[in-house]
């Protein structure tokens, strides 16, 4: 009988934590954690008590919204449906930001919130992308933008605002301070709101998105002293959450996960690809445009794959002769990038894509016939490049209940976060592209 009971214990689902706090620090690169000059006392305390991954591989493109959705779903963008920070429906011509759509309309895969909610464990989210009108989140301040690309206070349930105000948390100030020099103070308020939820509701899963670090690095670059200060402000928000967990009496049953959506890099040069594409004669068949780190090729009306596809492929392949162009991905390569083929979704980003190295922006400049690499008029502090580039790799820290202590693990992936949260909370997440980080868990 004793041996049978022991076997049943081994076979039973392992419940290691009752609460997980997922903190996304926007633009928190893996290399930031190796910079010992950065003042990150709370995050370094979590590392000391838990597990630090050398880096986490983001999904492509290495931008905010595809990666935040991957953190919750454990699947590639072509599966969850959020392919970029901005999307256009070519059936209707509508261009929109995915986070402004109701979550059920834009996210096509189950999220970890769905699974936690189904188990009556309670959920809370704070400015997490793609959570508008999410029925799986009990206490929610969704990331939604107004017409001026500012955080939209009107998208929040008035009952949430009233409750936070009554608790002495003037959450409206977060929306006033959004993307201003007070963003760090706003993120502190957001952390106070999350702390309130932890103390009053004790949710099984709490997720919060800290933004001051993205704003600072875009404005001044990842190594500017103001960006260092922003990272310290983000660490202070983590400290608020740690204090709230202690005050709620949840310290022994809570796991913290510090994650990010992308790294950062400063780009001072650009390459004009217009001359080569113009000379190839394909611009009457395709439109070419993008964000600098990539140029998407999109068929025009009347494009014929059989006749025009080979011409486009040959022209793009010719670009690989340029030393600053590292990859040309055609229709058959989209799944390898984690994205849908052109014909698979009306929201697909393109038929093909030209990708630069991480020190170069790509431009389409019809006023110049030169393809020589040239200085940019002003440096761009950015991201979006291929995930394999070290500057795009993100930080990942796990600490607390169910996690080993004082351990460094190797490279992991943002795809691994959701299935690992599920395991920590005692269940499995099925049909995912990521894996459970068993090397980090007790």
C-alpha cells in the first residue's frame, strides 16, 4: 500500500505555486541584466533567489504586440493572429492597432488567462496588450489607444477606476502621464493598482506591462543615462509588486516571472534598395514598404503568382549580394518566420520580405540611384530585427514558489513562458509551440 501511495503521488499533477505575477518590462534586453552598473535591486534579488536565463528568444518581428501575445499563448504569431503592432485588412482596407480590437476578435489562440479563469483561480491584467473586453480577466486595465495614440482611459470599466480611487490610487494619472517624462511615475501607479488586486483578490495570474523603458530607449538609446534611470524605475515597480505580495501573505506561494518583448539597438546607417527594385521592373507588380528593419513586398491588383512570382523572387534574391542585407524570405519561408503566407490571412504582412542586418535601416528613396550604405540623418533607437540577433534577445527571470534557487539556465524562448506558467499553477497547456522550462522548476 505504501508503494502504491508513493506512485500515486508521483503521477499526480504537481502544484508548485498558487499565484504567478508576470511582469513584462518593455524593451528589457538580455544584455541589460549583464550590465552590473544598472541599479536593479529588486530584479537582482529575484535572480539571487531564483533562476536567470542567459537570454530569451523573441518571436519575429521583435516588436511589442506579437511578443506579448506569444507570452500569453505559447504559440507563434501565425497561430495567434497578432502579426505586428499595426495591421491592415486588405479585404476592407481598414488599418488598425490590434490592441484596440476586442481580445476575442484579434487573438485566435487560447491564452493562459483562459485556462486560469476556467479553473476559478482569478485573473488580473494591467495595460497588457490585446486584452480589451477579455472575459477571462476579472480585474482589467487594458492597453487601448485613442485617436491620438494615447492610452485610452475610456476603455476601462468605471467600477475599476472607482475602486482604485477609493483605495487611494489615482489611476487616471497613469493616462495623463503616459508617454511623458512622468511615465515612470505612471508605471509605479499601475504597479500600485496591481498590488491592490493582489491584496484584495489574490488572483492566480496577474500580468502587468511596464512601458517607461521602451519610451526612454526609443528617445535616447539603450545606453543613455536616462534609459538606465528608466530601467531602475521599472525595477522600483517590481519592488511595489514584491511588497504587495508580502503584505497579502502570499510570498511563499507566489512565483514572479520577469519577461520582455524585445531588445534594443541603435542604428546609424541606412541602405536604399529602390534602385535595384526599380531596375528589375517589378514595381509595377508590387508595393514595397516597411519599418526600416524590414521591407515587405505586397502584390498589387492583377499580380499573377505563376507569371510574376518568379520575377519578384529573382529581383529580391539579387539584393542578397548587398553585404547589409542578411535574408530575403519568400512565400515558402513565412512559416519559418512564424508568420502566415500571403494567401492564408487577409491580415498577412506581405508576400515576401527583405531583412537587413541589425546595424542597418532599409529605405525606398526614388531620389537616389545609390545603394551604398550611408549615415542616417539621425540615429534610430529601435528593434524589430531577426530574433537571432543578440541585441534583440530579451531578459527572463523566474523566482519564488516552485522555482529553483540560484540557478542560471541557457537560451530559452518567449514561447516557453505560458506553458511554464501553466505547469507552475498545476496544469498543462496543450497545442503550444513552446515548452515547459523544467530545468528552472523544482
